[in-house]
C-alpha cells in the first residue's frame, strides 16, 4: 500500500517492494516466557506485546480491555516514555500485568513462543502507521503465536485470509475485550497457530531475495 501511495503522490512508476520477514524463528535455548517470568499455571490467556511503549500502539486500550476479561494476563516487553503511565493504568490488573524490561531481538526468540496471543494494535495516527506492516506482526507469526491486531489495510490482508488471529479497533476497549474473549477458546487459538507460519511465507526474505536479485540484475543490464 505504501508503494501504491508513493506512485500516486509523485507520479512515478510503482516502486519495487521487498519483504524480509523471517519465515521461521527457531526457539532459542534458555527458559521460555512462562519460566522466565514465573507465570502461574492458572489457565489464563497470556497476551504479549513486544516493542516500544509509545503512542499509537493501542497499549492503553489493551490494558483497559484486559481489566474486563478475567481470563487474560498481559505481558509487556520493552521500554519507552509511556512505561510509567502503563503501569499506573494497569495497576487494577494486579498480577495479571507484567511489565518486563527491553529484551534484545535475538533473545526474544526464547520468549515469544510462550505467549498465547501477540498484540499488534497499531493506531492509524499517521498515514505511515495506517499503511504499516509492523515487524512485530511477523515476529509473532514466525514464532507460531496468533495475533490480536488492528483492522488496518495491510495488517488485515495478512490476518484475515490466513485466519491467524482476531482483529479489533485499537481505540475501542469493548471491541478488544470481545476479541480477547474469542481468543479464550483453545481450539480456535490452535487453528490460528497452525496457520501462522504459512501466512508469513509470502512476506519472507526467501521470496524477497529473488525479487532483489532480479532488480539488481536488471539495473546492471540497463
């Protein structure tokens, strides 16, 4: 969608798009998410967000929604200016909210697969965000974790056709709470998880590198 927008804005040929999502991220050695954070085995759905704590990520909405769904535990992994606000807003969740410090990307591979659902509630605050295809969406799916995501054009195009999660308005706590309740069904989550890695394939570097190679060879031949 960004390539289409650039072509329209600047009256240029549509730019070549290279996707570079990891097709599969093997779980790194070491304790997983539940072991590292000593999460109780209480049957609650573990929803993880990994990334910067900043505006436009739907984090406040996620916490407000989780307050109304007792079967949910939220784990926020990262850092940012909103950390204090998120801790305060999520205080009513008690031990159902864990805020974990930043983890280097290579170490996340040990943690992400331990979640039941990955949050990617991007808010369309700018045109860039509205048309975005966030890295974290593919980090979750490559780890076999289904997603709770925004119904933005590019995100929807990944999530809906492949049936790898649930979409909800990132501004609406009631809508996000409804999506969380849908996700409490283990059979539904299992089906989403089984579809997740296949959904990544069209966006993976294994395909992107062929496009890149053809582009370079065409330029050299020009």
